[in-house]
C-alpha cells in the first residue's frame, strides 16, 4: 500500500540562474547564492554557521516531465543506467539534495557557495553536514569508473570549468 | 508565498527496529536491512550496486510531535542549537537522510548496512553517493567541537558501541 505525503515550503533559494542551473554545485561560481528561510524559522539557524558544509534539500518545482526508469547521463556517450543510480533531476519525487559551504548567516539568510538550482526553488530542509557521519572518504564513482572518458567526467563532477 | 507539495511512497524500508531506531546508522548492526522498492521501479536500480554508498531519503512517518525551533541534542548536556543545525527527526518536513553501504541488489531489493529507521518507513528517493561530489573530506563537526565531551559524542556519531 503506497501512501502520499504533503511537504511544505519553508523558504526560498536565490541564485543567479533564472532558466538553467548547472548539473552540480560550482564552488566558485559568480553571483550571489542565498537561502532565505521563512522568518518564523530564523532561530532554527542558531549555530549552523559553525559547520563548513550543509545539506540543502529542496523541491525541484520546475520539473514537469515524467521520469524515465533508465537514463543516459550527460557526457557518458550512450551509457544507460537506472534512474536511482543517477542524479538526474527528473525522479518519482523531485527532491533535490546539494552540499554547499556556509559563508555567513545574517538573520534568516544563509549565504553559500554555488548552488545548482534555479532561482526561486522552494526549500524543504537544511541539515548540518557532519564529519565522519557524512564524509565517506572511501566512497567511489560507481559506474563512472567504467567510462573511458572518466577523467573528463570527473571535471564535470567537481564543477571544474574546462574547454574540451 | 509558501507552497505545499505532494510526494509519494516509492518503496518501504525494512529494518529490525520496530519501535526505536538508533540516532545514526550503525555500520555493523545485527539483523537485516533492506530497501524494497516498488517493482515498477526495479529497473531504476540498474548499476546502483557499483556504488559503495548510497543516499536513502525517506519520510519519517512515525513522527507526530510538532517541531521546536531550537533543540538540545542528545549527549550534549544542555547545549541548545537551532533545529537546522541538528539532525533531530522532528522537523518542519520530516524528511530523513541516511548514507549506507550497498551490500547487494536482488531484483527490487537493496540489502544495505545498518539503517537508522523504524521498520516500515516509506521510501522517497535513492541517490548514488559520489566520490568528490559528496565526500567532503574537509568537513568539520560544527558546534560539536565546542563540547568538552566531544570524544565521547564522536563515538555516538560514528555509531561505535561503548559502555560509558
């Protein structure tokens, strides 16, 4: 028996991207990246600025297409992988997850490093990114390791600009 | 203007915890941990087993209390932090996020390392945990670093059993 759940917007993400966002966060991207949390929740940010990184969880409100169960990720040639083995934004539940650096918090606003979302994206949650608990330094690249063009793809993953 | 969004259950998480779950995933916990995805999505798991780690995103359906904007996390004495600087399960949107190891995938079932959720928890999404993109090895402990009992707390964070 499947259920459905109602979630609510608790803030809004402001970015320079009005139409297309990058595939992943770009650390040094130009422009201002700001999470504006509803002022009723401002006190909930207390001590959050002590963390280097935070998780930002949001609702990808601009996604209108229906998901495919398998996808061909960008830059992979024609490799097909399962939707859940990808970070494609078109998913059964359009929940986005990004890790960003906290620069500063002023009242109900968190200024961050580059966020890979379109301006106006509704915020669902923020969680601290905690050393050891979240930083799995023995993680791997999964199916990306099978690609010939892996080095090139890793530049995209790391958000490093390049010309080829 | 705040909006609300409907999300749907896409599977069910099976764990040995019928009433109380641990605060964090325990890597070597006893019992079987299994994510059963609706069979319509089984093909979406293709190549997911190549990743060491995955994100599991779920709806904490057993949470009935209303959230507090500030919380006193366990084992911290009386330190009060903002809700969003904590991983407390009682949040405006009860979205849970856990990182677990993939052991094997058989049809529509993912067998994992210890998952810190109650048996029967509805699944919302699965994403691959990708090296570099997600493993921030310069992450820190935030406000936890201010605690005198930090070493002890880090055992809890890492899910290491101890008697004191």
